[in-house]
C-alpha cells in the first residue's frame, strides 16, 4: 500500500531540499562523450543520493543501515567502473597501456623427451611447458587492472586508484556468503568515502583527459 499523498510530498520535499538542482546531476559527467552513458551515469548518481537521503531521513539503524551502506557501495562502484571502462576502451583504445590489458600469459604443455616426460617431485609429475601471450576477451579484464592502466595513463593518481579498488572489493563481497566468509564489515565510513571520492575522481579524470588532448 503506497504512502498517502501528503506523506509522499513531505518525503520528496525533504529529499529535494537536501540535494543540488536537477541540472547539477545532468552536467556532472559532461566529460563523457557518449550521451546515453552520460545520462545513465547522471541518473544513477542522482538515484543513490535520493536513496541515501531517504535512509538518512528515517534514521536507519542496524540491519537497515547496513542495507543502506551496501546499496551505496554497489552504486558508486558501478559508476566508477563504467566511467573507467568507457574512457579506456572507447576514448583511449589505442594507448599501449590499454592494448596490454587484452594480453595475458598462459602455459602450453609440450613433450620434450621420454626422460623429461617422466620427471616427478614429491610424488607429483613434473610437466614441461612454455609460456605464451594470448589475447583475452574484454569481459575478462579485471577492474583492478583497469584501475592500474588508468594510473599509468595519469587519468587518476595511485592513492585514488587504491581506494577505488577497495570500494570495488566491497561491492563484490555484497553476496551474503562472501560477506560471511571474508568477514567484511560494511561501515558507513566506506560508503562516505565512495561518495566523497566522486568529486576527486571527476577532477582527476578531467585533468587526465586534458593531458591526452581529449578535453579542451
């Protein structure tokens, strides 16, 4: 059953009075050249701020506060990932640091001689093989590797990069079994960091794109 109109209006009034104007969100990701992605990012950013203000307004505690923190971390990590992914693979795909992301190492087994093929150590058979570079799909490239490439390209600094990795690790641990296994405690401090680093992230990305002569 929905809230009564007067309650809805009061909630909406509380939230909007504590948020920037509409066009602030719309213009926040103006450094993204893809319009659809830019709009989606703006909507996601606005949505999580709405959700945060709602939980703040009802003074969420304990398990509900934990839900608030998880939702924020998930949203912010997704925004960070989408921006970095787009800039690397759509705006700067020809950079060597980006091309290297598609290369990984694998080991190929070879038969050298009967004598070498029968080697063992500690009851385990020793295999002869060689190392080879192979191309990998874009979907298999880890977020941590994308962040490292972004640091090498001077899009963000190393300190921010490490913080983004931490936020993303928490995002991946949202699954309850993973949370229990790793013993991760979702603290408000981390969700606050995820929010506050958005401004730093935007500033550093814009400076980095200027250095690559993408933004004028």
